[in-house]
C-alpha cells in the first residue's frame, strides 16, 4: 500500500506540511476571533480548563482538555518529530557530515542569536529570563505553508534547506525542553520510565518489526514520564528513537520499515488535527484592555525581536560566512535575496514558541498572554516580510543567468 503511493517521502512531507501550515493559520486566526467574541470567549477559556479526569500525576491534578492537548496530543507530534529526525540522520539528507554542515550550523546560529537578542531586550527583568528559548524555535508547518503560497517563486533547494534547518531546530528544542524546562524529578517514576525504555530498546535489538508492542509500551512510557517531572512530550521523542528503521537509500521509503510506516500513519493526524488543535487551544488571547503599548513590554518585545531579527541575522549570516569561507555552499540556484527571504521565514516560531512559552511561565496568565502577543507579532512580521522578499525576488530564469555568470567569474 505504501509503495502504491510512489511519491517520495520528502515530496509527501512538503505537501502535507504545506497544507497543514495553511490549516494552522486558519486555526490560529479562529482562536483569536473566538477569544475576543463577547459571549463566546468565556466558554472558550472555560472549556480549555474543564476537568475531564483522571489524576495521572499529583503535580498536575485532574486532567483538563488543555493538558490532554499540550501533554498527550503533542506527545504524538513530538513522536513524529523524533521519527523525522531519526530518519534524516540514519537514512536521509543528514546521513553524512557533508550534508549536515550547512543546516546544522545554520540551525544552531538561528537558535543562539534569537536567545541572545531576547536576553538583551528582556533578560534584565526579574522572572523574565526563563523565556530565553521561546524565540529560538521555528514552526516548520507555518513556514512551509507560506512557501506553498509562493509556489515556483521559491526554488526547491530553498524548501529543502528550510525543512532541514527546521528538523535540526526541532532537535535543539527537544534538548532544551529536556534540560532546561524540567521540574523537580520523581525518581521512582523516572526509574519506571527508564525500565520501559530499556524494554523498547531490547525489542528493537531483538529484531521485532511489529509496531503494536512498541506503541503499547510507549503509552506506559508517557505515563511514567508525565509523572516524573520531565515534560511528557519527551516520551514521544524517546519512543521514536527505539522504532526500527530499514534503510532505503535508493527508494523514497520502505514498505517493511516500521519507522516509515508509523511516520506515514502519523503525518495526516499531526498536520491536520494535532497541530491545528494545539494552535486553536493556545493562540487565543483576549485583547480586551490591551493597547499597542503591550508590544513594548520587555517579554513580548524580546520575543518579537528574537524571532524577527534573531532568526534572520543568525541564519543568513551563517550561510553567508559558510559560503564565503568554503565551509559549505548556499542552496543551489538560489540568490542571496532568496536566502534572506527564507531566513526571514525561519522567524515564524508559532507552535514551538507557544509550547516553550507555556513551559517557561506555567500558571501565570498575564505572562502567558504576553508570550502569545510576542510570538504572534514576531511570527506574523517574519511571515509577511519573508513572503514579500520571496514574492518580489527575481524569477528563476533570471537567477539562472546571474548565477552562471557569477560562478564563471570565480
């Protein structure tokens, strides 16, 4: 069945992420609308925090709709992220150092510079510095959605570059969440999680190819991680690392590979249900009583500047230096103006930024709203600016002539 869908994994990935990104935009806009409609806003916020039970962790108390979305459904999203990371490093564009060079260093710079700008703008305020990682993330669905709207005006090489940078960026975000946004640990639950993970690794080494035992153990792993104090979504990434993969370097995917089968099965649920649901549940912020001056408060200003300025400076400067020093070449058949446009789009941090914001300031409604304002402002500004740069960049046939002439002159 998998082979009947003969399109490459990458092509399907770009297609689903593009469509999912557009749906995510609609979900975010709907959340903002609902959160500000008289008579509807109260029901919206009440529903998100309605108690549904049961009590899985004494720390969090009874489960609410918001917890199910952010801690359970998003664990499936992170499972997909983990599968994509593993596939790329084992059998994809990141399988060799030559292919990793540019996206890895670009992603690293694209995380470090926004964090530094955030700390310069807002780090001096008491209690605010914990949000340093919020502008470090890139929302691949949103960014690819904007590229989809541009169509052929964005070279395929740039789409591949942005996708790869975002995958490495996701890996960095997972590490940040695990290391810096973990509460006091429950060692008993952590030991249980370690035992379940060891069992999953043993299944992998024993050559088990059926997904059912892995997925059943993954549910148990999620419960232990949720109770341990480590954020529950990390369970999704840990699960992905244990899923067996069959290498298929000469083919788009392998019908017998458990990792490929699970990845294909999760893609539509992640792109069209989980991520839009997360956006709808987390993007809604009441603007009642707010003025444009809120954008000048340290937290939203630091986030917006980090996303808009930090991402473009970090990624574009990194690509330029890599190209000039011979460390790595910029994406093929792309002008510097187009590379700059993609660096701007990397400043769309919507899903991951909102997620990290929730971890940075748990239980503080005021700061949570400021995070949303900063993320929305920085992401929208990056999306509009990136779209305009790529929309009015010279068409590909003009670029081809320029690039040939440039390479002949070297």
